[in-house]
């Protein structure tokens, strides 16, 4: 595997880390699963990350088809996705831990659902619009079979890493404290903002080549 391909997968992985912000979501996971037994917490963590992997892989595989169906160019979607990532990054840099990804109706739904691993953890808190947009952009830009397989493996590895974090969530939250989590969230927000600007710049450059 060429080093340039590894760089693409690493960039995609780090983009998912910044977009999903699993460390910032850990306090929410601990709060939502506080009434569950250890076995149920483990099952919820596994369900959430399996759902995230499925959602992102489906987005990766059918994203370009959806763009073609609505006659949307990749560069237009890249600009829109970049603006969305930029918006989320501003919320993260202000210290919010997922309020921008979940409305009040979705927030109250988990009380009436037996399985909270899918809603609201997997969707919309983890596999939200930002992560889905980023995945579609990468899938459309690197559309060869080898790259698609590499991106799928990257998504699976990301889900496994996030699952491991969730299993250790109570200890990590206790160790970092709210201040530590807020600091990490702001750093992830800064990285996400830079990624969003990169998406926007690339899209505008291709849409309006005269500006380059």
C-alpha cells in the first residue's frame, strides 16, 4: 500500500475523530446509561458503534448515487459539508458537547426507547450530518475499489476504537473531569474547523476556477 493512500486513510480517520468527538460524547454516554447494568452498558456501547459503522459505510457506498440522483456536484456538496463542519466546530470550540447535533425531540426520545444505542447515541450524536457529509466527500473523491475498501476498514477501525473508549468511559470521565473534556472538545473543534475550511476552499476552487 502506497504511503499516499495511508495518508488519505489517516486523514479520514482523524476527520472522523474530530467530527464525532467521541471523548466529548463520553459524558453523554455515561449519563444515558447510568441506570443500566454493566452488561447492558457493554451491549449499548457495542450497538452504538455497530450502528455508526453501518451508517457511515452505507453513506460511503451510496453517497455518490444520492448526489447523482439530485444532480448535485461533488464540489457543491463539499462546500455545503464544509460549512456544516465549520458550524459544528464553532459549537465545539464554545464548549458544547453535542447540543448542536440533537434537538429537544430527539433528546427526549431516548426515554421512550428500550435501545438507546441507536437513538440518540449512534444517530444523531455520533453519525451526525457532519460525519456523514465527510464520509460521502471522501467516498466520492477516492472512488476506486481499493480506496473504498481502505475507507471501509478505516470506518471499522474507528468504530472499534470508539467502542473501546466507551467501555472505559466512566474511568476516563472521572480522570479527565469536565474541564479536561472541554479542553479536548475545543481542540477537536479547531481541527474540525480547519477540515471544514479545507473542504470549502477545494470546492470553491473547483466551482469557480477563475478565483484560483
